[in-house]
C-alpha cells in the first residue's frame, strides 16, 4: 500500500495517515504545545520563514508548523479521501 502524502507548503509534505490534528496557531495551549515540542526536539518548521498559520500534530509526537491555513490543509486531506472512493 502506498503512503499518501499531504502537501503542507513550499515543497514539504507529511504522511496523511500519521496526522492526529490540524490546528490554528492563535491559542495559548497551542503555543505551549509548540514550545514543548521544540524543547524535546520534535518541532518541524515547514514555513520557510513565512508566518505560521497552522500546527499539525503527528502520531509520533512531532509537531509540524506550516504557513498554510488549517482549512487549506484539511481540504487537501479531504480531497485525497474522496479520490480514493
């Protein structure tokens, strides 16, 4: 079975079946989550220097920060799911 990848901006992608949550970056708990991941060496910055707009939580404990809006990433995941049917 082929692993499906979701494009998260600027040539970066994550495995679709490993995503737990796609979140906005505005709340204090999300900022704490990012800080904890950074301290543990589990923060992946996929923004290429752009403004952070979403946080993707992976089942491995990694936290991926993207410059794409959460709605954009969710739409890409959903379009991949409908193509499989």
